[in-house]
């Protein structure tokens, strides 16, 4: 699991690289912009915030409604893909029956 600041260890970066390659059928995916296969895993987890906020004017991160993502950067053109860090296995997944699990 990433550290408290969301930094990925070298082993986690290798895990992410392998996970993406497996999802893409065994080879790095082609960039949808420049068609390159040259990618770099960003070294820190980011958060995608859910809108609208549940309470007007409140900060969403304080209310546990943000999703961790790992960024993967095309080193040729700069296009960046984001993958859900929980789904790929970097964080524990919600328990079955949890209200956080999509059906």
C-alpha cells in the first residue's frame, strides 16, 4: 500500500506496470494521442473528487468521498491515463455488500 503521502514504492510501481500490461493483453497499450508505447507510472497516488459535494461549501476530502488513482504518463506526448488504485489492488477493496460497491 502507498505510504501516508501516497508515494508508491519501486515494487508498487512494478506492480502497476504489470497490472496495466496484463489489462492491455500482454503488451503496453498504445497512447490514444501519439500511438507511442512509452509510459511512466507517476510516483504518487492522486485523488479524483466526487461532485457535487454533499454539503454546499464543504471540502470533499474531509467527507471521505474521493477515489485514489494512479497516473500513467505517455513520455512522448504527455497524455496521462488514470487508473483506480483500489480496483488494481493497491488499497483494500470494500467488503461485499458495502454501500461503496457498484452492482
